[in-house]
């Protein structure tokens, strides 16, 4: 595949034997709603529990059991829709989607086809090369998850785990606006970031709480849409990008070889990097949708929507803009600090401790020194042994001249290792910065006396040697001398 610019956003062109083909992608992202219980029962939703230990009579579809809608799941779906600037439907309805799986006890899934809770919205995305585009959101609907079939624990039998059965999902359906693997990856990454900020989904793709069905078709540039396939349950951004690329290539080769793309459901195999047929793709009428007779329509008023809107945090785009415009943080650092909600929360807590005047220094320190130390220690920022308040205290020690930047690096190493407060480390190890001009002047005099030849070269115009004298002075003072005082006293001594 080769990349060309296509107006307002880039698109991949598949170079076939008969010319160029354009990729068209739409994504259906299933995001498990952050809630303490399932969509229609009080069973827990904790990940990693023993199989079939979180299953109510409703989840197991026992006779006579009736669903009761979890209001928190509705609230989280509405909050997500508002964060996407989407239309919120004041009236929505649940339908039964009828099909058979061994891990679907009811023989149907409760979902929303005709009247979803959230309508059209948009999400702005940016690829790694800086290309920006807007992807339309078709709808968000609530539905219950199925259970899980396990096929690799017995040579002749499959096991069924219903812990996941009935968990609340938001199915976030994009419009077919995506035109490349890179855009598909950027869209999912941006959506995951937004969901984590909102708090409506934890976004843990490796645990299955966020996964995507990838719809791909190809067409000649400018023509109508081709026949699409759906690659089910892809659970990483990298795999989503790979699935788009290999499926588009497969379709082009099929068409150019005289074949026809069949509307079907496929699976992506990350080991071989290929997709394979799973089953023919059903249309809506094949599922025999009808309104669920056990559930009333969902209705809410303007006050409920207003409350959901008021509960939203500052979102990534607004936060980045504030950092750049109000706090004078570089665009790069602002992007790094807002990329993940845990990092943003940490930095906000550091700012609370240092105040706006140290915002730029705090941003530089978090993105370089702290990130480097945590990477070396093998821990993420959410498990940082250096708490935000301690980080703020360390920055203030540098800001008020108590310690130098080089000493601060030493103190940070100890903090990561022990979790101690910076002031205690500085006090116990005698690391306070020296601003005493008498001690600094004595060190400078000794260095000048030992380097008379370099003094003569400096006075003859070789000003670059000034850095040598600074380094020697700092070395003599064990790195504890105040750099500003050192520069000032050195200039005076060398001018004499």
C-alpha cells in the first residue's frame, strides 16, 4: 500500500494490477460500561473472577426472571454521547436480537437497533504524521454482552463462562469516514482516550472491555461503496490497523482475480496476520428484532441531561489548549501530558502543589525526569512511588534555590527507590545548595590558580572556556553550588 494525500485527510491507495483502490472503513466499538453491576441485574462485573461466580438468575436466563435496567449505565452512555457532541435521545427503546450461541443463555440479546439512546456526533482524530480528520459517529446504543465459550481446556468439550453475560456495553458505531489503517488506529486511540477521561469505560483492551468490529470495503476512487466484510472482536489498536490493511489487500486481490467480495463476518488471526471467514454476515431482518416486552422505553428530562453534562471533566482537547495558552506549556508537552487520563490527573495534582508560575518547569520535569525514572523502575505513573505532592515539593526546592537541578535528579532517584519526601532526603544527605559567596569564591580562586594557562586563553578571547571553569567549580562544590552565584562570581574573578 502507498500513501497519497486526499484533500482534507489522507487515504491509502491499494496499488492493484488494474489501478488504484480506495479503502473505506467503519468501526463498531464495544465499550464495557463502568458500573458496579450488569445492565439488567445486580451481579458484579469484576474482571478476572472465578468462572461463573458472577452470574445472577437473570444472567442465566432462568424462567420467570425479569430484567431491571441499571440507571448508572444509562447515565454513562449519555455522558459519553455529550462528550462526543452527539444528539441525546430523550426517548429510546430496547429490542430483542434473536440468535443462538451456547454462551447466550436467553437465545437473544437485549440491544437497541431502531431507537438508540445516543444519535449522531463526531470525533476529531490526528494520525502520527499530523493528518487531521473528523470521523462521524452514527449512534451509541446500549446492549448486554454475551458470555464466553472456552475451547482449549478439554480435547473434546467446550466450557461456558457466564461472568460476562449481561455486562453493559456501549456500541459506538462510526460512519464509514475512515480511509486508512492509520486513521482507524488514531480513531480508536482517540475514542479510548475520551472514554477514559469521561470515566464511562476503562479502555482495557487486553481485558476485553473495549474491542472493535472492523468493517472494510474497497472501491475505485470516486465510486460508490463496495461490499463490506466485518472482522469481529479485534482487541488492540495495532491489530485493528493490521486487520484493515490485510482485509483491504485481500479484497482487491479477490476482485482483480475475477472473484466477488461476499458480505460476511471474519476473524483476524494476529499470529498469521490474516483474516479468515467465520460465517455469512446477517442482515437486521435475520435477527428478527422486536421490542423487548419486559422493558419499558427509556425516557428522561432536560434536568437529567444537564446533570450529565455538568458531571463531565475537562476533556483532552480543551485541556491541551489550556496548557498551551494559559500555562505557556509547549504543544508537545501538552500533548504528552494529556495523552492518558492517569498522566493528566497526576500532572494536575502537581500543578495544585506548585501553582501556575512553575507550570512550565513542572511539565518539563514530569515528561523528562519523572517519566525516565519510572521507565527505569518499570512502573507506570498510576503506580508511581513519587506522589504528586512530593513531586511538587521537589520542584519548589529547585524553584526557591534550595537545591540545584543536578541535585534534584539525585533526590528523585532516592524518592523512586524509597518513597521518601524530598526535604527529608536533602536534609539527611546534606544536599542543600550552597549560595555562600565566601565558599564559592574560595573554590573559584583555587581553580583559577591551578589553570593559569586557560585563564590566559580565556582573557585572550576564547570565551568558550567559561563553561570549563563553571564545570570545575561545580565539581569542586560537589554539585551543590548555586549555579547563578557561580556564574556571577566567576565572571568577576576572570575579569580581574
